[in-house]
């Protein structure tokens, strides 16, 4: 084995800074005719005119005499040329003038770029709001508005506690139903009832999406038990599917019957409050109630009642649904 011989007369020789760090960042500027010859001569159309120096600061171009900043021919100031290019739509030319290295004041650059920016942000350019809105909102003439688009409804004259409970528990119920169908599809997705379960699941997704919009519109917070319903719903769906197709359909019948009965109770409550005031919400709940009844009938058509211990299974699931409804309304 060979060892490198180390000399201690110059300790830590290898820890010195590398040579590229000790070099200057830029070579010294050449002076005189030799320097000009080394740099070469630029073409006449790219040659810069000499810039006057101000007496107050070192190396700063004088910004008061814009006649010396010639840019193209007739001795026009560069601000005039840039403004004309931007006015006729030549934004590329205006930008090239602004960054071409010629001594230009900030006011001249702003005057040249302002027409192009105004054409892009002008008052005729519409602002596209979210998908929930029905129209396009024009920008104010003074500039861009940073206020977010809103789909909230007026809360004047409504029974806020009642509406909060209805939307919160319905959102939780649709969320749990989505998780139940997700668990069933995880087990029976490739079976003969897979397309049927998927069709019902798609409708539940539409219900959940609508209640998400209603929660924003009516400013309702979701229940704090959503993480629990996430796990419990999936376990219930997958567990019932492990009993077979009939077990999954028995779970569907029990859950959809509980949800449709709860929707009927909410419809009666809103009818007692004011049918005209809650007309839109009533229409939504009635439509979703009919969809849940359809799912209930589909489960019965696919031999849900032939599942093992159907009565016990249905009673246990419906007791769990009632407990979930009671908790989701309040917390």
C-alpha cells in the first residue's frame, strides 16, 4: 500500500481558495486606441451616439437633454420613437428600444410602454368569473379589481340556524354516501353489479358537488366529523360488499331509505317556514330525494332482501345513519 508523502512546511495547502475565486470578476478595461482596436468597430446602424455626462454624479447619463438620445434618423428623442412604436402596435420594437442599452430615463420608458399595457388591461377587457357565475363582469375603468368573484346569496330574512343545519347535515350525508359507494366499488367494481354501483355513485357525486356550492353560497361551515365519516363510510361500503352483491344492495337500501326519509322531513320544515323564500332549496332537495328513492328501488330489484340477516343488517345500518344525522346537524 502506498501513502502520499505529506510535507508540513506548508500546512493546509490544499485548503486554499481555488484559483477562480482569487481572480478578479472582470478584466480591467482597456484604455486608448489599442483597446478600441481590440474591441472592434460596430456597424454604423448599431453605433451609439456619445452620451453626455452630468456634472453632479459620476458616470450617470444626463437625463435633462433628451435631444442627445438619438434613435433613428431625424434626431428624434428616443422617448418619442418608442411612444410612436407602441402607439402603432410595435411593442417588440418599443421593448427593444427600452432594453437596448441606450441611456433612457424612467419616465420615457414608462411613457413608451404605457400604451401597450393599457391596450391589454383596457376597460373593454372582461374579467371571467368562476364557473358558478352566469355572466362576465367588466373591469372598472380605473384599473384591475382584485375583489374575488362571489356566488353568495342574500341572507336577509332567512332562518339562518335552520338553513345551517339542513345544508350541513345534507352535505355530510352525501359525503358519507360517496364513501360508501367508493368502498363497494373497491370490492365489486369488476363484478356484474359494478356498472350499477358506478351509476349510483356518479349521481351521489353530483349531489355532493351541489351541496359544496350551497355551503359557500349560504356561508355554512361543514361538520367537524367529516374525517370520521370518511373512514366509516368506506368501511361500511367495503364490509357490506364483502358479504356479496346482495349484502351491498342491502346496505344501499338501508342507507338510501334513511336519507330519503330525512329529505322528506326537511321538505316539511321548509314548507312550514316559507315555500316561496326557500323555493330553490326546496327544488334541489326534492330532486335529490327522488334520486335516493330510485337508488332504493334499484337495490330491491337486485335481491337486497335475500341478503343474509337482512332485517338485522338493515336495522343496524339505519340506527347508524340516524346517529350520524343527529351529530352532523349539531357539530
